[in-house]
């Protein structure tokens, strides 16, 4: 699916996806068109890395409800305690 086309059951319109990373209260978040902010991230680079991954995965999803569920699961897994420990170890290396 092209990043500039609407998903099934989504109204036609212009979807600007060039800058999805937002800084709020000193932490970075990924803004999605589904209205879910994913994060927080410690750096813009970390948010941009996960933005690329999330967009690539969502390109295969046509259903808005499935996209919301996928984003929620992505958020849960990306910010689980085990994932935070792995990221901390990677930074220290």
C-alpha cells in the first residue's frame, strides 16, 4: 500500500506523513493518523527508527481497526520492561 493512499473505510484526503515525531515535555512520541501517540522515546533518533519500522509494517494493513490494534500492540511491545533493558544495554555497549 502506498503511504499516500487511504486505508479501506478511510475518507479520501491528503495524508502528510513527513514528520511524525513530536516532542512533548522533553520526550519524543510518534504521531499516527489513527490518533495514537506511540512513546515516549528518549531521543528523536529512537522515535524516528521506530517510525520507519511502524510505517513499514502498517503499509500492509488496510483495515483501520486492525491498524489501531497493531499500533497498540507495537506500543506495548516497544515499551515493555524487557525491551527497555535491551535498549539500555545497547546504549552502554
